[in-house]
C-alpha cells in the first residue's frame, strides 16, 4: 500500500496586498473614527452600516485599474445548478452601497437623507508600497437636495473634522472646484462627448503631476516622460488648448479674482456660468460661517474626479512637509475628497437624485498624524498583577477586580509563575506602567508591593539619584491603598 503523502503545512503569510493591525494601531484608528463620528453626528448626520457585500449589478462600473482591466473588485458567483447564480462582490467604496440603500429604502427615509458610514473597503488592484487592497474609508453624504448649502456644509464639516483629529489650522486646506466650469471650458473648446473629451479629461487629471507646461504638451503633440518614453498627445491646436490652461491657472489672490478669471475662461458657456455661480454661492455661505481662505478656498487646479462628479468637487490637502523614503522634503498631500454626484441613484430609480458627499482616507490621515508626531507613540499596557503564590490566585483576582472596578486597565499574569523575572519581562513587553507584587508575607501583613515600571525604565536610562530618591521605583503600601497608589503613578506618567 502506497504511503499517504503528508499534507504540507500552510504558510503563515499575509495575503498579497493585505496587512495585519495590532493593538496600538487598532486603538488609534478607533479613537480617530470616534472623533470623526462625533463631528458628523454634531452636524446632524445619522450612522449607516450597510453590508460589506453587494451584488455586482448594484456596484456598477468598477474602479479602473490599467494593470488589471475590469478586475477592480473581489467578486464571485453564487452557486446555482444552472450556473445562473448572482455575482457578488466586496464593496470597493461606501458610496455605491449608499446609492443602493437610498433607492431601496427611499420611501422610509427622510429627504434629504444625511448619513455617515465608516469601515473597510476592498479593491482588487495591483498592490504596491503603501497601497493595500483593504483599507478604511469614512464617508458623509447628503442625498436628496440640490442646494449648494449642502456642499458648503460638507466643506465646513471636513475642515472641522481635520482640526478635531489633530491637524491644526494652517496645516491643511480644503480646495473647491466645479465640474460644470470644466464642462463650460470643453464647450468653448468645441470638444464634444466621445474619446477626445475623455482624453482631455485624463490629461487635465495629470495637472498636479506634470504642471502647466506638461498639460500643454499632452493636449498637443505629446511629451517625453521622466523615463524618456514618448507619450502621444491629444492633438489639439494651441488655440484649442488655451481655454483649458486658462481654467487650470485661473486661481487668484482672492475668491473674487479667481471667479473673475474663470468667467473669462468659460466665455459665453451657460453651463460654465452656472458652475461659477455655484462656486460663488458656496464661497458666500462659507464666509458667513467664518470659514475663510485660510481653511477653504476656490481652486480650479482641483481636477481629480472630474469625470465622476457632476458639480462641486472638493479635496482636503495637508500642506505641511514630511520626508519621503529618500529623505527628500515633500508635502503630505490629499487625505480626503468628494463632490456632487447627481447621477448615481438614477441607475436604480431612473430619476436623477441630487447628492453630495466626502470620503476621508482613514489610513492616510493616520499616517499624517504619525508624521506630525501626534500618534504612533507606544501604547500604555495594562497594570500586571504578578503571581507569587499559585494557591492565592483568588486573592490576585480580587486585586485585579478592584483595579478594573476603579476604571484601571489590569490583568493577572496567567503564564507559568515559577520564574518571577519572566513575569516582569512580560510586563515590559506589554508596556505596563505598574506591576503589583504580593507574596505570603505581604498577604499576612495586608500589604502589597508596587513597582513603577515607567520610572524604572527612566532610571535605567538617565534618572538621577535625586529623582530616584524622590520617587522610588518600588515601594510598599497597604492593600487598601493599592488602587489609589497605582492611579497616582498612571496619572503622573500621563502628565509626563
């Protein structure tokens, strides 16, 4: 009889494009999401938690990925003996599910419907450095009103959110543009619907990477990229391309000056004039609430997403400098984007439903806060109650219960208590601020030993003899005073 082949062990590796998140990272994200949710809630938005799985039909057109055409989602077909099962997919954003939810429940929802949603999304795209296939988004949307007050409110809320999570005024800017103005420019150029229009929009989308000169070349005959490869241009004449360049470079010193320049760029276009009027209304509404150009500004160079949005477009950019992987200074860049999308719900209902919203890239915002030193410190672990006598385990559990009931994070050491040194090593690995120690002598005397692990670490590094005398790293106290003495150490560590 042939020997049965041994099944190989599975490899303990993270799937490509995914990663694991441990204690401190999870805590930091939850804290930030709670802060964002509090701002959204204060603005009157309701929470919505929709399914992570949608039908492929409901998700609609997948996100483009030039390396994997039409493979933007993780999808599978439900089993059906006739091979007619529904195709399902993990959601790739939080907006497409909102459109489905609103279309399905619109008779039961208020109009306008204001909702926020937070959670992971999945994209079946080629992973790369800092680009994962699963990441968190945090959205807020208003569905069912065409009022520019809704767009202005989203911009104001975005500014408030950034400041709430720890990005101070002066370190960010919410920039606003309008797709209708771009449509007016295309109208003046004589570019209609079709491949040429799509090519112009794709070229405009590269403005932040190649600048005015690069866009001029790409709208014309083409240009050499950084690698030396030649990229074919759209083939427009200089005269045809001029309105686009005038549009992209029309930002002035004030909102009034910018709007004047935009009026020149759109000429006699009615749709362009409508877009400028919407921008003017948004600027007036924000100014009335005290949001000046130091926080929110009209900026025609915001062009990302113009192919998707139908009206105002906004983007939150962090303006402070960080160092890239090669040590070169660069601005951190965008952490949130959104705009008005009046056609998404129409896919389900056949009727246009006005909507506007914003999506915050949670992981990018966390990275920004870490770059500013406002997150990413070592998380404080629990107080560890060590075990000197296994027969007194109930007494140790009573100690930890007292600490927990007082609101102090604590645990009893549950490993092998034979080697006491290993218990303290465990507490260090957990980044515990305090270890509580009690053996038979302490129990008989109604005492406990308190070991200040924060101070102990400082003494090991650089604390002076005077500092050690003033606050010894280990001391004895009455069992009845244990909770108060532990709290003093923890609160003293927080102050430091």
